C-alpha cells in the first residue's frame, strides 16, 4: 500500500502547473502593465477584479498541495476551471470589460491573462477528470473497517 505522504508524479505536475498559473495570473498585470493613465478607466477596475481572482486561484491551487482525497481534488479541479472561465469573463464588456480601443495596453495584458486562464481551465479539468477516474485507486482511510463490517445473515433477528 502507498504511503499517505507520497504524492504521485502526475499530481506533483498538476499541483505545480496550477500554482504556476496562479502566480502568472498574479504577475501578468505587473509585468505587462495595463493603461497607465492618470484617471482610472474601465480596465483599471477589470484588473482589480482579476487580482482578486488571481489571489483566489492561488489559495485554491495551494489546497492541492494539502488534500489527497480524490473527491476533494475533483472539487478543487472544477473550481480552478471555473476561476479560469471567470478570468476570461471579467474582461468581456457584459461583465466589466476593457477600454474601447483595441490598440490600448490593457488589451495586450488581457491577452496574457486569457492565455493563462485557458491553461488553468485545461489543468483544472484534467485534475477533476483524473480524480474522478482515480477515485477507486485512493487508499481508503479505514481499510480494515470495511472488511470487518459484514451484514447480518438474512432472517437473523
């Protein structure tokens, strides 16, 4: 039986990718700055929301390093995918949006965020699907408990 402290290599890769994407979402607006005007424009508020989403992704991705159960990893993977969709949605005009001119710097920053968000959706869905497939492979916490509980014979009072 596998030790509970052992993390499979594919889980390490998924955890690292999710954490790296969270950091990329956090740093992209700093490395590729959006509009630097004196008056806050629409994109300013978009990137404020994006920053909060990036912090949330970082917390959820950090949870991957703690949990081992398949059902919890499935939920975390789905949450990461959902956050990736939210990152893209916030930049759309029906949510918060970006500046009207496509030549502005905020559009270049948004393209980087979209790239990270699409990767985050892919990683999140992969984590969720792998956890769903591997749900019977995870070492049960009380393996001996299941074998010791046998149902009473039929007709026994």
